[in-house]
């Protein structure tokens, strides 16, 4: 067995005690009952933590629930069968992804600059910035006032920073003021990433902002599967609603208080919220407005944009796109070839679409 | 010490006995003098094989010769300072590179299909192909009869196949016959590459073909350096000419008998021949046609093309482009961020091109 596989197994074993304790607290079940569920999960290729967050360790949940779900590992196997690994970079690295999208005519947030730790950076007017003082000037004066800084290889919204410039100072959403030098220092000292994307901060469509009661950006996760004839199907869409005080809409197993909402693909309206673990809210926690039945604006345009985008990334066969609906229409925020498996009610259409494409 | 460094040091140690033996044979004895030159080479960060190929182990050459060259290692150091590592994938993988060029509007040989071993491939029309049967049908019925098969991660021309379909079979450049199934099996069984690009075969401009008397596609290596203000400098250019019977023009330290000719970056006129063992000639050894003074066709168009391409690939600061001049104009064949260092006479001008990107590019 290779080292990576051994490490993954060791990590899974280390998760077990914590997961069993959490499950006991949540479900008030016996240790034996939870361990039986855990054993069944592991034999179906779920990691312990994954099984817990999917509600599969609940002793009262029937075993048939395993068949309705799809483990991360099985999903990855399907994704590998459709996506050439060599093309992963085109989506995984945001600096490459946004440049490619702009050149291919795919709507993405305007790219202002690419900052690189060890090499000169790029700005949208074609100039290269090689020195710190040039970057300070760029942030203080040259770039537009509302910006997002994202690590090029960040996932789950980690490391994203939002700034608004006032009188040469950069304010984050909490109202803290930073100098351009301090912002640069945070990039230089970042141990995980060597490159960052500096781009326009987007706002949602006004109807969506009213629903959420916040100006933080909410996105749709839309999964596409290319078909043998070059056509594209959309088997799954969900809406990621920020429920807590976070400024990103990633679900992260519910740690951020965000809610994942399913959407009727035909109409673009939100369905009843669903969670296997806890009772989900029926109204938005901040605005108090009803979530189910909300009509996503620009629905037809959104589906058309995503299908067009998927074709431009062929031979990548299946992608989970994050799409923001803005006042002027849909904008692609990112694409993921290793997207998380959808919830039970939606996972079968995705698997069927992938198998159908294989069979053609 | 990290794993890469250990690998490099081991490689160097293993090269020493072979290279010393070769140098002794070529330069006729003088072991202590050769050993001294080898130590000097290592100090200047040359690998033994590289120093031997550049004639730096010749005991009769003055030590000042080192300052006229740039080692591969120091070249890589400059390249690392100019090119973000994350962007390497965009050039290193040919299937991705050609797609990026296509969306940029950069002229490349038409990509008929992209083959993938473990996932469906895609044809020019957007159709996905999976499995032996579909690929065999495609090769026999849909794709044009003259194709080039390139592994997505190939370099120095390794693994490239030139095929022509006649009477339901494929014939390669050595006259060997293949059934379409065998072509598919060959791609599937390739141990180094998971993907292949199936591409149009390009022919050179007639002036270049006449010069070398070869049907091989001969390209120019044009090295661009972006400047801080966004402009592009063509730092170095050379023409790669087929000298042997091979259909690739890569130099590979002279192993293929191919030739390199330095080109004046302003005019596109060949200035001098650069061969292995430092010998210099003025006419092509096969055709006898003078090479020095040869005007490369479509020179200003080629310059404009690499300058435009370099901007599209920014923030990559320096790229070595392989440009084919065809009867209808120039085309990009590939881009390399780890291109080999230029040859001796052009080093100073070459390094000067980096002054706005790197304050003091280190030579040796």
C-alpha cells in the first residue's frame, strides 16, 4: 500500500473516538449501536467524520439510508472516470481558471491582479509588479476600491479576504482597517499559498440580498455532466445560504451555520431545506423570510451560462460550478472536479447522468 | 537536504566517471587538467554531462570560457524567479496548452482530438469518445488522414508519432504499418503519458524545407521575456534544422545530428551555425545551401506572434516558444518555461533582457 493510502487510513482511525463521542451526544444512542453503524459506514467506504456529518451514525436511521447516499470516496471514483487528471489545474488553480475564463468569454468576476510570492505579479492592464512599493501603490490607488483576495489553490472558502478601500485604508467586513502594507504582509507570510488572486467583489441580485438580509455573496452549486454527443446535462443544483455571520457560503458540514438548499431545476425555485443530522430552518435566520419557493433570478440564463462553460472545459466531463447571480446576470465563481456528493435525494440523478454518459 | 537535492547530487556523481572517460578520449589524455576543469564546471553549477557537451572540459580552453556560457542550473534559477510554479501546468501539458492557445486565438496546428486513457477523450467537434471501438472508428473514419500523435507530457520530441492513413491502415515515418487498433493500443499502453493530442501535421515554408532538404518540421526557438511595463523583449532566437533523418528537430546535445543556427532577433537573418563540439559551419551539410545569411520567412509576423502569445501567458515572465514557419505564416508548436540556456555568444544580451523583471540576474 502506498504511503498516501496508509496516511489516509491512519487519519480515519484517529477520527473514530471523537466521532463516536459526538454521535453519542447527538443521538443519545448506545456505544455499541453507534459502532455498528460506524462499521457499516466504513465497509461502504465512508470516512468516520463523513458518516457522522451525513447522519449515518444515527442508530435509528435504517440501513437503506446507506444506499441513498454516496460516499466521498465513491464520488471521487466516478469523477476520476470522467475527468482527466492532467486538466485539474485548469480548474483547481484560481489564477489560471480566471484567466482562462476571461479569454474564453465566460463571465467571471473582473480579475484585477495576480500576486505571486516568488515572481513578479500580473495586473489587468498588462503591467508586471516586481516590488513591494508597487504593490502598495496598486492596492492604495490603482485597483478598484471593492476587492476580494483569494489564494490560488484555496478550498472551502479558506483564506478568502474581503476589503473595501476608504481613504487609502483597507477595511474588512468586520470594520477593521489595514494598511496596504499589512495586507501584503499577510500574503507574504502565508505558509500555505504562493499566489493570490485579486478580483472584483460581487453582489447578489437585489431580490437575493433581500432574502438573506446580508450583502455577503451567495452562490449556487450546479453540477454539469457532458454527454457523448457533446451536449451537457445538469443533474443537480443547490443553493448555499449564509445562515451565520460568515462571509463565505461554504457548507463545511454546517460549522459556519450555513444552510444548503435544494432547487427545482425546471423552475429555479428553492425546495424545502433538508438535513440528515439536524432540523433545518424554514425561514432565513437573519431576514426571517421564507426560503422555500423563492425564485432564483436569471434562472434560464444561469443554466445556459453553465452549460456553455462546461463545454469550454471539455474533456473535463463533470464539474461542480459555483455560480453567483448578480444584478446583471450569472457569473461563474469557480469550478470543482472533486465536488462533494450531493444529498441523498439528489445523488442518484448525478450518478445516473455520469453512467448514462459512459453508456452512450 | 531535500529529496530533489539528493537526487541531483546522486545524478552528478553517477555522471562523473562516464564523462571523465569521454573527455579523456575526446581531448586525448590530460586527466588532471580535465579533472580541474570538471571541478570548475561544478563550481559554476554545470552538471558533468552538460559541461562536456558544451566543451567546457577541454583543457586547452581558457577558464574565461565559463563566463561566456550559462549553466542549466543557473538558467533554471532565473526561470524560477520569473515564472510562477503554479502556471507550469499550462505549458507542460500539451493538451491543456493547445486549448489555452485556442481560446487566446493563438495559431497552433489544428487539434483533431484529445485522447485520455482513463476518461473519455474529446474530438474537435465536441463529441466525447470512450473505449477502443469508438476510438478505432474515429481514427479510421473521422479524423483526417495525416496526423501527429503527441504525448501530453512529452519533451525533446520523445514519443511523437507521425502517421498517415492509407487503405485503412496507418504508416509511420519509418514505413512501419499499424492497424487503427494498434494505434489505440499503443496510446493505452504508454507508460509515461495518460493523454495524447491528435493533431494536424504541419509542413514548413518551402524555403526552410529546401534549406535542409528534409520533410521534418523544423522550428525556431524564440525566447521571450516580459518587461515590467507589459512590453515583450525577444531575448534570443535560434533555428533548429534537421541534419539527420529524424522527423523531430530537437537538438538533444547533438544526438540526432540536428543543427542549431543563431538568428538575429531584429532581422531574422541566420548569423551563425551552432553545432555540438563547438564546430561551426556555414552551409547545410546535406544540401550544401548556405545557412549563414538565410532570411527566415515571415520574420516580423513570427516576432509579433510570440510577443502576443507571451502577453496572453503573463504572469509567466519568460517562455521559450517553438514556432513553425509554414507557407501561410507562423504557428506556435509549444512553449517551454524550462528552456535550455542560449549558446555562448548571446549570453550578455540575453541576460540584459531580464533587467526589469529581476534586478540582477545571476549568471555563473
